[in-house]
């Protein structure tokens, strides 16, 4: 078996819905039960990739059989298995620049363990900064406001970390900003931003005739430039080549749309294979 890691950079707002109300937010994003980190369920990732494959391969009986072999059926497993898409970098508003990519030692440690599971080199070890302190480039200054919270610079980013994370961006021009926008805070400080710093949109339904509101609700989403990643376990090399060809081969495009609100342009990710 071969394990691939796909970086998933949000190009638009993304709503991986949880399907239940949480406080003032009618439609929150899906979150890990133990950490509250946002994530995209593996079933959603697999379903979106399968739908794209069905549109790409065609509609003949042989094509349908091939899809079943790759993605499975209710009575059988397929050759491709998808994990949940895990959060790694969270875009957060800042007074020093338009936004920074925020992460923490816990997320980087998990990514390193997943790299090891895929047989790839792990990321550098990170020593957590103290409370209300951050690791980041000097260009951000010694004092950094993130949302309404103030952090003091504790030092530089760990050597080699930016280079270890850059493959997740693939050929996206956004990778050029990583070295100047990456910020690390301690796990507890990051948890606050993961819970409370996601965009919340008010959405409305208007009466066709009177244009009066008939339904107002609030919806949480992942912001553009959020970086996640998923692991894909391929039972054979043919399955791995199918996946690569779908997104990175001749005629393929490294984009995937998933989650809610597809008809209003949400849910787009730019994909990259780590270690390719």
C-alpha cells in the first residue's frame, strides 16, 4: 500500500457543516470533539473526489465498474481510503499585516507524525513559546495584535520549518508569503482562535414579491487561505496513479470543491501532493 499526503489550500470560504446549532451560530463548521479544531470529514473528501472522478471518467459500464473498484460500494471497500482533512494553518487577522498563518506545536507535531506514516521526512521539533508570546519573522515586529489579543515576539521560526510546510502549497503563488506570515503560538492560545476567530456570515431568504426576510441564519466557515491536509491510502499503484492523474496529470486540474454552498462558489481547494 502507498500513502499520499494532499495539501488542501482553501481558495474560497468553505463550509464543512456539522449539521447542528451551536450557540448563536445556526450552522457551525465540523469540529473535532476533543480539541474543537475545525476539520473536513473524510467521507466528505472522498465523496467530492469520487464525484469528480465520475464526471471525468465517463458514464459507460466499464467506467462505472472502475469507479466502484476505486471508491467502493455499500457492500465492498475500494482501493482508495481517505482520512479526515486536518487543520494545519489558520488565517487570522492582524494589525501588522492583512493576515498571518497561525499554527501551534500540537498541529505541527500531528503533521510530522502523519508524514512518518506516509514514509516521508518529518518536520523540525518545536519548543512552544510562552503565554501570549509567538515565534515568527522579525518583519512582524516585537508586538503583534491577532484579532483583539496582543502577543510578544519570543524568537524566530524553527530552522527548516517553512521549507517543510511549503510543499503543501504546491504551485500556488500563496507559498511565497509563507516565510513572512507564519506565526506559532502555544497550543492553548491557538485553541482560542480555532474556536472564536472563524468567519460567521449572516445569510437570508427574501420573499420573491415583497423582498421581506423570511429566514435569517448565521453560518460559520473556514476562511480563504486556510491550509488543511488529508492522507489517501492507495491499496495499489494503479489507484495512486488514478488519483495523481485526476488532479496533477495531463488534462487534470489541482482543484476540488466540497462542503456546503457550492452554488454560491464556496468550497474550493487548491491541491498539492507532498513528496511528489
